[in-house]
């Protein structure tokens, strides 16, 4: 935990907050500050600054009281907030990820990974090769994803909450929503078979992809079926390969982010 992340509603009228959850345990056991010390603290969808420790107890139940009056006031001042964010928040990746729903455990790990890398928009979509049972998993509930988002934001010291959405019907998503998503952007679908672009060998292709904000579509294990590829191509997406190797979804996501974003 590199950042103590707070929700705005947790802060009282005096600009203080008392933590008695995993954050308090981490502060007491790992950081071990003294009263008067300051901690790197952020407010979700607001700014990052320093909070002063007013009281701390690790005897029975963990409890930490922080004074964040200055940080809270800063987040309400739009002009100063924007100036401060430019200096303190890590830059987001100008990449939108669209991923055919993998195994639920993998999906949760991918959300955290993408948040740490700076991806702010993630769509999970259906595909012929996506197991129907995946969509019924309790691991895909919003609160489960939110846990991973928070862990990712704490890790990379970011406060801006990403958008993660689920779309159970492939064709309506591609025909009705994808055209607006890719409008004015470079958009590719990772597809290892007869790819129009091979970024494993063509450095110029990588540079070309970076000229505009990118949309990257990643298929399920086994890839999209031909019908799905054709539908994506009709929307204007180019097929893109990474050489002859066939990767798992959880491998190809960080690989593509590294090549096309980071």
C-alpha cells in the first residue's frame, strides 16, 4: 500500500477520519508512524497530499486518526486541484481495453493489473468461446472488482477511478457501441492468424499505433471465431499479431500495454 486511499464520504466535517480497517492495520504494522508524522494520502477522484497522524492505537483493535483538512479543502478547489493533480498523479494510458471475458479469477487479476498500468476504461465482452458459466460467477460482482481497483490505485499512487463494464451480447456491443468507442482512434484486435499488422517485427507499426489514442480488443483463449473477426473488421479494426507465439489472455494484456502504451 503506497497510498492511503479514502472516500470523500468518510471524512467528517472537521476534516479528520478515523480508520479501523485493513488500512489502519497496514499503517500500524507496516508503516509504524508516530503521532505528528505525515502519510501519503489520496481522496478517490480527487487529489493526493499529506495527512497528519493525530492518534494511533495498535493494542487491541487497530485505529488511526488522520487530519486531512488541507487535503480535503484542496480537492474542492477546482483550479488548484487540477494543477496539483498534474504534479502528483501518474499519467493515465490513453488506451481503451476491450477483453473477451476470461475465467473470473483471471478477470479480477486483469482489472488490478490494468489499473496499475494506468488504463482507465475496460470493457469485458462476450464471445463464442467464452464459457456461459463465467457470466454467473459471484467473482464478477461489482464489489469484487472494486476491491481490485482499490488495490491497484493504492499500488500505483493514483486516485482516478477507472470504468469497468460488462457486456454479455457480442453483436449488439460491436454494432451499436464499438463504432462510438473507436471513432477518431487507432483500433486493433489482437489476432495471431493472418494479422494485418505484426508488431513483433515491425517497429514502424508500433510507432504508427501510438499516434492516436488506441483501442485494443483481445479475444478469449483460442481467439475470436472468423465471424467475430469479420464483424470487428467491418467496424474498422485492424488485426494485429505478436509473431508466431500464442499467448494466454493474462500474458498478452501486459505485453500489449508494454508495447503500445508504456
